[in-house]
C-alpha cells in the first residue's frame, strides 16, 4: 500500500479524488488538509468532512490556509457551485470545523511516519509551501509530491495558467524549487481524461457512492463535448495505474508575475538547467483506460 496525505479544496473533482483515496485498499489516506481554492477554506474543510462522514471513514481533517501567500484570493465557485460540492444532500452541516492548523498537523503526521509519505495536493499549494518553508526537516520524510496543477503550454484561467498554480503561484514556485521529486499532473493529461456520458451513466447506477458522485458531477460547469474533466482524480489514477500515463522529466519554472502569471514553464530542450530536472511531467494519457479504471474505483466505494 501507498501512504498518502491529500491537501485539497473540494471542489467536485477533488471530492471524486478523495472518494477514490478513501476506498481503494492500496491507498492508505492518513490525513486530509484543506486550502482555499474552488471555494473558501471553511467550505472546503466542511466538504472534506462531509465526504469522510459519507464513507464512514476514520480520517482526520485539518483546515489550512485562508488565502494564498501573496496574491489576493479568487475562488472558482462559478465552476464548482457556491458550496463547492453542490447537488447532493449530505445531511447536517458539520459543526466542529477544525481551526487553521493544517501546517502543524501535516508536520507532526509526516514526522511520525517511519517511511516517507506521498503528498497529493489537488488545490493550490499554499499549505505545502508554508510547511516546507517553516519545517525544512520534513523534506526527507516526503517521498514525492504528486500534484494536480500546471500545464505545458495551455491554461484554464488565462491563456498561460492553470487554476491551482494561478491561485498561488508563489507557493507553486516553492514546491518546484523544494528538491522533492514532483510528479506534475497538469492540464496536458487532465483535459484528455474526460469522463464520457456513458461512463457517467454507469457511475450513477453504482450504488450510493455512484449516486452521490453522479449528482455532484451534474453541477460541474466545465463540460466539454467529449465529457467532463476529472482533473484531480488523475493524481490517484497516476498513483494506482501509472501505466496509463506517459511522463517526461523536465525542469519546471513557475512564473509569478506579468501576463503569464501562474504559468509552469518546462525546459523542453533540456538546455538551461545543467541537465537537471525537477519534475516528472504527465504529458499523455489513455483516456479509455481512465474511464474504465474510474468505473472500477466507484465499484469499490462503500457508503
Ligand atoms: C483544478 O482547478 C480546480 O478547480 C479543480 O478542482 C482542479 O484542482 C483544475 O485546474
Ligand atoms: Ca482541486
């Protein structure tokens, strides 16, 4: 099994990624931390708690950063709805929302592990940047960071920038310069890994979990002709079935100002960083295999 920690901003695709992580027996989800992103952090935290409760799981949730390191916060409620996880009734709102202690909880959880752990951010990287800056000793305890975000040469917020990196580019810069191996799961693959209508129909028929996911997916305003992108789910898909992805090692720099603010720039020629690379970049995916894989994951879900 792989021990992971998810740092997340549910968010509809985050919710799907968390659902996979909770229910796949090969993944041991130790902790969920939350960050402001798709919606404000009180909402992303509540949403994470609702999912843990929905699956009767015993996974701690710690609330994190209310805003990016430097840039003013802008949410994506137009894509994910006001609550961030609309369209399904999860019952009573959680009341005992944890305070903003994600960085402390991350630090202590990671240090308490004998083996290095895998960090899986599916929101902006603010909590992780603060963790790495305030507690650099944690780095040896992180095997790798499998991060949704960025792209080589496209954006979904601007012509240059993807949402998670756009939201907190300074945090992304810290992550890519940390020296920890990063797997960049960006738009290059997530815009190809579209759930087709036929997959959605199947998912909806798969019990209570499928019904819940189907209901929130209906509210995802990012539909394309070929289906809806499941950006964050690709982090789990990569961990569980890396053979679905083609990756290339590149050096990635992050733009933190100007019209390309939030762009992840790959040294495609491998010419400018002394032959060094800092990320394994996902560049292609087998979308049919992804659809089939996702259906199998939903079948494993026990709600
Ligand atoms: C990313 O932005 C968010 O809206 C999604 O949850 C995903 O993490 C895609 O650009
Ligand atoms: Ca997300």
